[in-house]
C-alpha cells in the first residue's frame, strides 16, 4: 500500500516463539491503510502473530511498529494505536465480558471518554446499523456462536476505528451468519484486513490478497487466487490455510 495512506506499518519485524528454531516472521515489512485486504497462509505461518504485534499484544524480537508514520513506543503508544485500530479475535468469548450485549458494545466508547448516555446511544446506533438491535438486552454468554461474532464486531465498530483487523472471522460460523457478515463488511466505509482460510469469503470481501509464508509476505494476484487454492487442496502436496 502507499506509504502516505498507511495507518499502521511494520518495519523489519522478526519474531520467534520460544522453543522454535526459525522465526515465524522474518524481517517482515508491510503497511495497512486505505483498502480491504485479505491475508492467507499455512498453519503456523504467523498471520495471527502479525496482528498481535501490530496491536502490541506481542513484542517483536527485532523491528518496529509504526502508527501514522511514527514509531510506537511503550504501552502508552499502543493504547493510542488501539483507539484507531480494532482487532476482532478468533474467539468471540475473548472479546465479550459484560452482562448484556448493550453494555458490551457501550464499553468501548465509555473507555474512550464518552459519557454513559453518549456511549449508550452510540452502542444502540451501532447495533441498529448491523441489524442487531433485537439483541440489545440479551445476556451475552447465552448468545449463539454466530450472534457472539456479530456482537464482537459491534463492540469494535462502536469505537469508530480507522482500521479493522479480523482474525479468521468465519471460523465456526453457520452459513446464514457468514452471509450476513459478508453483507456487513461490504457495507462498511472502513478499511480492514482479514486473516482467513475461506477463499470464497475473501473473494467477496477484499480487493487485494497477500500470502504469509516462511516468515515473509507477498501479494497474491487476484487472477491467480483460484489456481493457488487449487494447488493447496488438490496439488502434489495439498494443505489448507489457517492458523
């Protein structure tokens, strides 16, 4: 992506998990800004690690994270970044912790300094925009898996981020919720990056696709997406993507 458009970027980032001989990310450079981007790669290729480093949840062994062109330093720096960049975790239960849906969705705006009344209004508007207003007073832990995923997305969108990171958003989703998520994402006037092994989902929701493999990231031409999928599933050494 163009550097002047970058919301976040990593420069020469390397990361090795304890007990592993080789780095999962190896001097990686990449930027995320305006656009809708897909990320694919084999199990253990570092896709989730990449997102967690951007958010300050993991610290790289080498390299830097930049936010709007400035190096992010310390927890305070990542707190500022998280006001503009939202991460949808693979497991919705990692994202939801309030008694009711409305409280969960209002938590982010409250944390950003909104008054209780403002936060409630923002939460209600967000739920309405996503077609989830009927879940407002539901007990969060009693929701279905698909409902939890959509509510998790609402908790992030209520904070009005500039960039959204989605980690395997279709995992364990029923077909109805998956289609609903596609409609929601295509209707967003918002930049995002999606980690997914769901090829059809990426084709319907992104404009560019990149491959993370062997510690590096390369662009996958849209025209070759089907052939790449075919090679992974049907080739001499078939394998599936996903962390």
